[in-house]
C-alpha cells in the first residue's frame, strides 16, 4: 500500500491549486525541476496519473481532483494536530474565542465577566471570523471555542452548548408588499427571493427562490435596499435595525440557537471552565 508523506501532499496541493509548476515552485520556495520530479515520483508510487501536462497547460485528472480534495483535509488535520499539541502543553495558554462581529446576542460581556470570576480563568483572546468560517477556526486549532448559530453553521466534529434560543425576523425594503404587516409567516414569503449565504447550506423559506450570493449581513442589507432580495435572520443578527428597512417577526419560522462550540476531542479544563461559565452567564440573562 502506497504511503504519502506530508511534504509530497504539500507539493501536489500547491501544483493542483496553481495549475502551474513555476508558480507552485515559487510558492514552495523550491526549484521547478525538483517539484516536477517529486510529482512524477508521487504518480509512480500511486500508480495513477494526477495531472495532464503540456507545454502550456496543466489540468487535474479525476484522480488528481480526488487527491486534492482529500489532501487538503489531510494537511489541515496535520496542522491542527500540531497546533493542538502545542497548546495542550502550554500551561499558560490564553483561551481563544472566535465570533463574528455582532454575533453574540449581547451575551459576550456577561460571559467574559462570569469566566473572569473563575479561579482558573485565563486571558481570553477574541478573534473575529466571517459569516461561515468560525467552525473551521475550532476544527483547525486556530481557536478553542466559537459562538455559532444553529442550524446555519456546520457542527461536524464539534460539541456545543446552547446559550440562547431566538426567533427569526424578515428584513424587507420599505415598499415591499408585506411591509405594512405587523408580522409575517413562511407562507407569506413563498416565492420571495432570499440571499444565498456563501458556504452555508440553503435554509430559506419553502418555495422561496435562491437569490444573490452574499458573504455577510452588510452585503445582504445592501441587496435588500436595492430590492433584489429579502432576508430571514435570527433576531440578534438583525441588530442594529436600519431605519431604511422594515423588520417583521416570522411567526412560524424554526427558532435559531446561539451555541458555544468546541472540538469533540478537546477535554482541557481550560475549555470546560469557560463553557461552564458561559452557560451559567447565559442562563441568568
């Protein structure tokens, strides 16, 4: 059975992402002939062709596409293992919490205060992630814990505790047909165009039409102002309300949950203490 070395995977992934041996060699800081030789040796050992080459073109074969997909995951796993090992051995490590701006349902100050009162409290470093990558921060070791929203964020490989449950609101342009209502239902939003959040599985209203792809709330709000879409968001993510838009409760939309998540295999007291403080603080608000 062929065995792969981490360095070989790094070489192949660089070439597969650049689709150019010269650029990949520059990124890796090695000579191009050495990189070409390493890829040919890898193909020989695996017994498959990974790349289609010509003097002007490089393309992935089906085997190459498969190795790129799984190779990326393998390299991320190796990096995460090394980072977690370093942090497990650091008795003075800070706790790293990743959130997205405004994505704490106004709970963060209380959580930090409660944790600071713990006898084993460490300094908490706040990291800001995007709308869809915060779970990855925990999976690859960049953060210890994350504030995520269920069912939107991918919880694969994570444990979590629910901090608060909240309803959802529809955000509409002021001239929308539903703007005069005090509340709306999912049926009212049928056939509406809703934004597609980059990297998030579709959770729109039944029969709604997928609209423009957006990466954060600011982009979604701009599209709503332009009349290109409406949006359904957890109540806390709709704050602060913009005076040029209309916000209406969606009475029958499934609730969303703000959760504190951490890696399933992380049993450090550093994390357990923060989780306990967060749950206690959220329960008293």
